[in-house]
C-alpha cells in the first residue's frame, strides 16, 4: 500500500474509528488526539500492512493500541473503562461498521436535503465547533431560538436517516434506536 492508498483508506474508515475511539474515551478532544495518533501510527507502519487483511480490521487494531496508550496515561482518572469494555467496544465497532457506513452515506444525502437555517446552524455548531451563544450572535437570533433550530435540524436528520435505513432493510423492520 502506498501513501495515496493509505489516505483514501483514512477517509473511508475515519467515521468507524472515531466512533470506536469516542466510545472508549467519551471525550471529543481525546478522540481527536487518538485518531490523529492512530493515523500517524498507520502511516509509520504502512510497509507492514498485509493487503490480504481487511484495512478496517488493521486500523481498528492500531486504534486499540492507541486507546490502550491513552488509557495508561489516564490511570489516575476514575472515569476509565476497563480493558474488557474497551475490547468489547472495538469488537462492536467492527460489527456495526457496515451500518455506520450506510448511515454516514444517508447523513450526507439528508444534510443536502436539509438546507436553510437548520443546515447553517448545524455547520456552525459541528463543522466549526462554535458554541450556541456565538451562533446566536452571528445569526442575530436568541439563544433559545438557535437551540430550537438545532433540535429541529437534528430531529429532521434523524428522521431522514431512519426513513432511508428502513427502506434499505429487506424486510423493512425498524431497528431499536441505541
């Protein structure tokens, strides 16, 4: 695998790794740091990659190691998950990855469909990381109005994604939300 192929895989697998790492850390800042460390570790080990093995499995294995390193640094914290729980989260991330991939594809479609003020508030909140008060000032709206717009936009996205997921399932069954 060359560097260009690694970059393509990074883009494809980012959501799965972020989901696993966030579930392990429950902290966005730590998640971003560990994701970055994981991609750096993958780049350093690119020559050791066996292309007969699924890239996602390899990347999750490296992510497990990076989470373990993070965990060692956090030993003094009482909010650390046990190694067994972290392993279970990694296994679950691997099992749920195909559904997450599908949800991410539907999210992209639903975001395009959303448009308007809701889309604008979502972008400011999640792409730029702005707090509600800053969005409120930027859009010249009250904080409760921005919060309600955000609630409605997230609800519309959830409903849109769930509708597409139901349509994508062969039996049309509704899966319990987690």
